[in-house]
């Protein structure tokens, strides 16, 4: 269990800086281990003994200030996103509490930490929370599944101090890209880290013996700040210690070698760029080669030793992206298919409704037609004309013969217009002759 050193909620900056000199904090750990691009072991040593306070540039001060301002925003965003993920997985939500306090390792008092938050997991218990902000130009450092080395060391240091088994690190990149990482406790790494920090604290800080200088750029700035002016002593000749003779000779030799090496490096880089062409990333054996276009339009060539594990992770991410795109396309297809199915059902219903309406209209028209036909028949009966007398009739010959001997019947028939039977003309001629003789 960690030991509470002090509550820092109402602590002023002077008190806080004084407390920092009493141990190695999470942000110091990576520098002590030689894995921090902003500080080296010598710089941490000079800071702890009060010999050097770096004069940070305005842009670094601004970045640090906005890091503090954005910390609660990153913490809140982490709580929202992680609990959305857990809800989808059917897990209970996490709680994240920010406690402003300084803690120390229960056994190694020089190991200190001031956490950005404590995570409460219903199953795993307590864990470390770290919030970070990063410049857009540093986005490549946050590619993939692993955090940059200096932050990994910081998180492992903090877990070592607190005795926790897991940690979450959330980062806001460029002000608009959010990511978070789950990091498990690595006891083997922590044991190694404790050994490094213990050696640094007990054999250098407490003994006032500085560690060896390195080629760190920040060390060069530190020395320039510590010794800004030269002092010429006339009449004095200063002879450096014997070990400096070897140093000077090595520096002179390195300059010659560096010049040749730089020329060779540039030639090889140019050959590599010509091979890459427009390709942004490629693999060369166990190395990953990137030639990405920066915001300013320039392309930066980077070569990184790439383990098979990292390559497998790259392919996994690539496959994951492909699967994600397939999932998105499938979802869009399903949405379109649902809309089309819905439209087809609507069209089918409209067609059936139209058929029913047409059938109903047809039946109504047929009914109306029958009614009209019935009315027409009834009207025709009312206006029916008498039967027309046929122009001729067929009678039996015996009846016709009887008419020949009956003048009255013949006269009646003639008067009625009956004039087409055989012998009629002869009968008429005989009757006319008889009339003339009388």
C-alpha cells in the first residue's frame, strides 16, 4: 500500500517544488531510465540537488499550462467513452476520482507519485489513471496499441508506488483526436525500474555524485544556461586533466567520421526515398520505413526497428480497419435493403389497393350497365310498334279455288291489296269483260 505524503489541493507552487526534490516522481522515472527526450539522468540529478531549474521556452510553458487546463476534460471524456464501451459489453461502469495528493512507495520512500486520477473497477479494484495532451506533430508516437516509452515507464512507476495492477492512459492529440489505452502491471519491468531508481537516488543524489553525461540535447541547453559567459584570465594557463586529452582526441576523430557518415547516410536515404516514391509506409526486413507528409507539406523519413510482434499488430490493425469498413458497408447495405423492402411492401400494398379499387369500379360499371340495359328494354316495350302485315301469305290451293268462284271474296281481297296468287290476273280480266258487256 502507498503512503500518503501530503494533500496538494491547497499547496502553493513553492511548496510543491520543494516536495518534488524529496523523491523521484512519475515524470522523472523515464528520464532516470534514459528514455525521456526532454530530460536526462544528469538533468534530474541537478534538479533534485537544487543546482538547475530549466528555463522552459514560452511554447513549452503554454503546452504545460493547457495540459493542466485540459486534464479534467480528458478525464471526463475518458469516463464517458470507457463506460459506453463497457455498457455495450454488458459490464458495470468505472468510476474515476481525482485526488490531489502526493503518495510514496511503502518500502522505497524516494519513489513518489501525484496521480491524475484513481480508477475504480467493480471487478479489478483500483487502478491508475493518467491524462495526457500531445501536439499534432507528435501524433505518430501514438500510432498503434502501445503508448510512447516515456509514458509507459511513468505508468509502471505509478502502479509500483500505489500497488495497483492496472492503469488507463487517455490522450488528446492535436486538440481533436482522442485515444485511451489499458496497461497491465509488468512486475518484471517494475523490479528493473526500482533497481535503476534506487541506484540513482542512493548512489548519485544522496552522495552528490552526478551520473555520466550523455548526448542528450537538453544537457547541452542545461550547460549553456549554467555557464552562459566565458572568463578570460590573463597570465594564467589552464591545463585540463589527463582524461580530457583523450576526450578531445575522440571528439576530433568523431567529427571526421560524422561528416563521412552523414554523407553516406544522406546518399542511402535518397536511394530509399527514390524506391519509396509516393509510398507512405513499407517494411524492409525487420525495419518499418515511413515517409509521411507533414502539415507543412514536407515529408519526413523515419526508420524504426520493427519486431514481428509489432508487424503482426500492424496487420491486425489493418485487418481490423478492413473488417470495420466491411461492417460499415454491410450496415449501410442492410439499411438500404430495409428501405427497399419497406418500399416494395408499400408498392405491393398500393398495387393491391389499386386492383381492389379497379375491381370495385368494374363491378359498379357492370351493375350500372345492367341497369341501363334493363331500362332500355323497358323503354322499348313502351314504344313498341304494331306488327307489320306481311306482303304475302301462303294459303291452301282448295281455299284459293274457292275464292275463284266467289266474286265478293275476290273483291274484298282486291280492296285489301291482295293481288299475288295464280289466276288473279285472269280473274280480273274476266270480271272487267263482263262489266263491259252489261
